[in-house]
C-alpha cells in the first residue's frame, strides 16, 4: 500500500510557499524523500539564500530531483501574478500547491494591536494565499486535475485570547478553503486542509515574539508539541492518495495540548 507513494508522486511539479524554513522546508524534504527525487519542486520564499541551500542539500541526496528556488513574498500581492507567469516552462504547470506561508505577530489584546501587524497578517495569511490560489486553480481547471493543500490551524476553529488577528486569518482561510472545495466538488481537483495545533518549528514562535528566544521557548514548556516534520508527513500523505481520495480536513494536535494553550493565554501577562 505505502509502496505506491513514490509512484503516485512521480513527475509531479509541487509549489511550496514559505519553503525556506519550518513546515515549508520540512515539506520539501519530505516530498523529495517520498518520491526518491522523481519530482520537480518550486520552492518559494522571501530568502533566496536559504532556498539555494535547501536546493543544494536535496540535490546532493536525490540526483534526479529538479528544484527551482525563487523569491516570493506573498504579502506583496502585486508581485504574485508576475511570479507565477514568470515560472520557467519546465516548472510552470503546477500539480500540487502547498499554501504554507503564514505569519503570526504578537499576542496583543484587541484594542492594542498594531495596525501594521493586522495588515501583514491578513496580506500574508489571507490575501496573498487567495491571489496565488486563484492563479493556480484557473490553470488546474484547464486540465481538470491538481491538488490544493492549505496549511490552516486549530486557531481557525478555536480562537484564543491574544490571537484575535491571527485566529481571524486562519478562520478566513478555512472558510475560503471550504467554498473552494464545494465549487470544485465535481472536478478532479482536490482541495485539502491540514489544521495543526501547537507546532514547534524553526521560526514561527520566534517571529511571533519578534526574536525573543526565551519567550518563544516558553510556548512549548510542559508539553510535547508537534514538529514541523509531523506536519510535512501529513501533507505528503494527503497528496499521495489515489486521485479519487480527498482528505478534506485533518485536525492535528499532540497530546497535552491544553497546557500549550494556557501558555499562550498566560503570555499575555508577560
């Protein structure tokens, strides 16, 4: 059964946003491993040097693998269409889109959230995601084939104090994804959402707390969080099912997640 994964992924072109670190990087690594390098990866993120390093790492392990690293900041909406239309012909037909890029900034209570943080989170998590998805879906409709995999969050279902903006963006992603799935239900385009709970990744909490390592580390105390590799494995699993099988929504959380929630809540006092 599981031996079919490489066969089902073979030759596909996979576009991953936010691929330079965290879940995005782990997803690229997992796709390369699962396919034994018989795929094409479009790795998109803001930091080209990290993408180049990831390309070199993966290419050394998997000689057949083809990788195209490219700068994309999904919060800059006006750059998304030129990015997509500018993909080389070899990488231009997207079989799997992994909308991974996302950002959380701060845990400020409503009434004191910096308007710039509101803009950045909505532009990154919602508006940029929608713009790129529309371009890819239009292409997929022409072929009546393809996968859209959305990185949502438990926060889109269960909002928490201090997460008023981030949780709202993930709720918006969840609603958009649901509508997209309904609109495409009679096609061969699959729409899937992975909704993780507390995940310890390279940079997510560090970014949220603006580089404060001690505060970022505190989020994961007294709990065993999910890892970025856990989520990457689920993305690959969803994409490698038979084409008539849609893993529509996967709500993923680790054991003892309640303590992680209370740490988020308690950090409002710090």
